[in-house]
C-alpha cells in the first residue's frame, strides 16, 4: 500500500516540468535550434566570476573533511550571522543567527514553514493569483488547506477579495513579489494596506495571521525599483528566501527561512520550523554553498541581459497585437491568450515547438507564462511563430 496522492504527484511532472522535459527530448531529436523553449526559470546568466573564484578558494583553503562534513541542522552559525548582519545593514533590522534557518532552497523553506503553521486540518493558507503552482502541493501535503484569491485585473493586490477570504482558520497569506509568473512588484503602499488589513483581522480573531513571503526574485527588478522588505511593515512576517535566481544557483539548492524576533511567538515558531525541517529531512543545507553565502551574502549581479530580453519580448509581442502584463521584476512575462484560453494556446504553440506554460496552474486560465531567461536570439527567432500563433488563435 502507498499514498495515492503522492503516487499521482510522482507519476506526472508539473505542467512546467512536463513541457520542459518535452522540449529537452524534441531538442535531442530535431536539434536545439528547432525548439523554442520558454518554460522553466533556469537562469541564463552564469555564476559571477567572483563567486566562482570564491568557491575555488574555499575548496583549496578549507580542510576537505571539515568542508564536506555536516553543519548543525540550521546551518553554520558563522554563515547565518553573515546573512543576519547583511540584512541588518540593508534593512535596518536587528537579526542574529538564531533567527535564520538555512534550507535547500526556497521550496524547502516554504514546506517547512507551512508544516510548522499547520496546527490542524482546517488551517488555511491564502495565495493571490497568479501564484506559483506548487504552493497548492506544498500546503496540502502538509495537512493544510490551500485557498486561492483572484487579484485585480492588473495583478495588483485585491484587498477586498482577500478580506472576504480571511476567516478564523486563516493561518497565513502567501506573498510572492516580484511575482512568478506576472513579474509584478507590490508597491510600498500596497504592502502598508495589506499590513493594516491583517493587523485588523488578527485583532478580530485574536490570533496572528502571518505573511509568508516567497522571495527568490527579491533583487531581480528593473528600472531602479525597490522591493519593500515586508517584515519592516508587518511584524508577523516569515521570509522564505533563495539564492537560486540571484546567483544563478538553482541546482545547488541554498536558501533560508527568516523568523524575525518581533514575530508573535517567534522562538516557538522557529522551533516548529526546525522540527518540520527535521521531519522532512531538510537539515544541513549544502555546506559548500553555506560557506559561499558566508563570504557573499549579497553581491551585485548584472541583470542587464534579462532587462534586454524583457524589453525585446514585451515590445515585439505588443507590436504583433498581444496583451501582456509589463514585468517589473523576475524573468517571466504573463501573456494573455488571444482566444482567452491559455491551455489551448499552449497546445497550439507546442505544435510549432514554441513551449509556453498554460496559466491555469497559476490560477489564471486565460494566460500563458513566457520565461525570458533565455538567449536573446531565441526570442528574436521565435517572433514570426508568435505572429502566426496570434493569427491562428484569434
């Protein structure tokens, strides 16, 4: 006997991975130049040379036994202190290593956090559409209930719909800004409004309603835009962070959970997250990359390639006639299907080996996601096919 739910998850890849896997196979058969893959968020900017050199130095300088040995479950204290000090310098906070728990990327951070906050089968976690599809599985495999709420048409915060969804069972609201898949960044005013709403509802229900942030794209923004650091606006915020997109390290799985000392029941929540990480096997994140982060908890990366791709993709698609949300961050463009059916558009595009992800999994069935962390030349060569698809799907 085995879990039927988990069997289904293992038997079929997510829609993103399924299309990505298809593209890999088609590229093998037809050649990479015949496949236009815009599916997965694999960074196309290489790891900065400074970080590559730092990794080489760490390997040369450190005792090889010590370097590759276990750290304490939460991560080396010196590495956690380096991250805490960096956050304090950047955001005027007062964190220490005891507030940070290193994880195998943001996914592990989110899973541990959702498990820690699920106190019974009625515990609810609200996500604002569009949202990352795996939130649903992350929440429900931990015993909680996933609740989706539609955002405003331009994907700004829909506070009225959010307030209507909050009830005594609400444990947390998931905030992903810059957003995957829309690229939208919630403004400071929106975050202040959200904080006021949750403070009022927390008081009404006599319990904390947490914000859980998913922040793999925090630094990946355009035009000098600043992403509000939400713990500075709302005390009951738990931050789930990943270095995957900042440093182009998605395969190395390094991130953290931040539990600020101001958080209601901060020490207990931290211990619950540590316990959840323990039960799921998320202890001792990759030590080599803990050491890298200790040296470089924050490094300015040149994202000009993504900005170029964003401008080229957005401008070209609009010239064809498409409607899309202008990305303010991350490296995804959310494209409205001309027919209003994102799944049909994705199928039609697949016939031309143009691979885009249907929006239904993101909570918006009339859109598709186009990932532009790709070679610029791929965007340029794909435009005639997007023009054909526009005419065919109107």
